[in-house]
C-alpha cells in the first residue's frame, strides 16, 4: 500500500481490518469484508471505488480458500 500501513485500512470505512478479510485491487487499495457488498456488481465481481476496475471476488483476496 502506498502509505505503508500494514495491514492497510479499508478504503471505504477507513477501519483497520485483518489482512485475511480484505479484498485488494491492483490500484493499491483494500476493501474490508463489511464494505465489499456496497461495491459488488454480482456474487463474483466487485467494482473498485477508486479506479472502477472490475475485480473477481475470490481472486482479489490475499488468502484464498482452495
């Protein structure tokens, strides 16, 4: 993340969240699992509130279940 906060704060609510509960975008922001529903397009994709990139919900998490 550009401001070196580890783990990063959620881009939407600005709360610190566990790293395994964050969704990441290539533009270097994170969205927490509480706020992700506000930017979801459907069950599988969400739209980044900063760059408007469409992201896959499961593939944009740092820790993914197999």
